[in-house]
């Protein structure tokens, strides 16, 4: 979490590198009028990813595929651990910002390497092998997701990990938010231009899944062990003068162990071990 928050300094150090539009996109995630609420969001991010970094610490990991890398934040976190990263993103603006960040941080001694690719992630899965495939808030956009899962199994080295973190389709608040945005409970697809292959492909728009569906599908394609963790039970609100983060963590842990509530979480993490 602290590594993520410290990236605020990165903005100040090379503010002139970015256009005004890029800077708004880049800085918006980290800067908020309500700094404590933003800190709580970062804390929840840390809760969701702590098991992933435990896996990295406990295993020999060399290469990571970051699916839907956005502006490169998680790819940078991996590179800070000295890992080689392939960052796949459909947005050319995201690629542009990510590359600028990477070049700046590389000049400051970033130990790992990042290769950014503006293409369909399924192309990469058919070309290369990885120790970790990281899909944070990406599975709901990859179409078809089932094909992605099948290719991921083949692209992961023995002993490697598929990490999925996304919105839970069984959570009522999440479904209502999606309906409010799209006026439908059904997902839809749109055309994305693959600049590497020079052709259009289909992407999904918020095709959300339940954790149980993905767990069963991963077992079906061959993952020897699949574990789901559930997060996002407590709304991010201020609790008296205590603040957000520490009470949030305690309550999340308690509720996540109540079977009847666990499946209704806002988000989940699924870890498939090969």
C-alpha cells in the first residue's frame, strides 16, 4: 500500500512530462478531496493483493503478465520487485502514460523490466510463458473470458499462479450500479482495434462473474488448486474519530468468515495454482 501511495511523489518529480489530459488521468486515482477515503481505498487494495505478494515472496518468480495494465501501476509494483513484466492494455493512452512512467522510474533505478503491448491479451498467451498471470478488474472485459482462462492455464509455468480480482455478480449493490450505468443487466461487447495484429476484435463491457463460476471453470480447465477470497463487505465510511483503515480490516476479516455472507461480497480474489 505504501508503495502505491508513494507514487504521488512520482507525479511531482516529473509533472512536466505529461500533457494536462494525461496528468488528470494519471493523478486522479491518487489525489482526492477526501484523502482519508482515498487512503481507505488504497488499504482495501492492499487487502486484496497481500496474498499475491506473499506468493511472490515465497516462490521464485521471474515473469508476470499484467492483463489490463491501465497506466502501469501494478506493473511498476512488480518491476519494483525485480520482475520482468509484460503489460497488456487496450487503451493507447494508458500505454503512453505507462511507458512514460516506466522510463522515468527506470532512470531512477527501477530494477525490473516492463514491455507494454497494445493488443489482445489472448495473442500474448499463445506466444509466451509466465510465472504469474495477473488480471485485476480485467476478466470482466476480456471476451470471451472462458477462452482466456483456457489459454492462461497453458501459458502458466508449472507451479505458477493465475490471479483474478474483480466485481462479484452476486452483489446487489454492484449489479444496481451497473444497471444504473448501462440501463441493462446484460453485458455487451464492443470493437477494439488491435494495433499489433491490425484488426478489430471484441471486448466485453462489465461481464461480471460470481466467484463460484470462475472457481469451477478453473478446475475444469486443469488448475490443481483454486482458492477464492472475498472482500468488500463494509462500505468505506468514517467511524467516529478512529478513521477508516484499521477497523475496516478487522470487520472485513470477521465477515469474510461467515459462510452465508461470504458469497455476496462486492469483490473477490481467485488464485488458481498450476
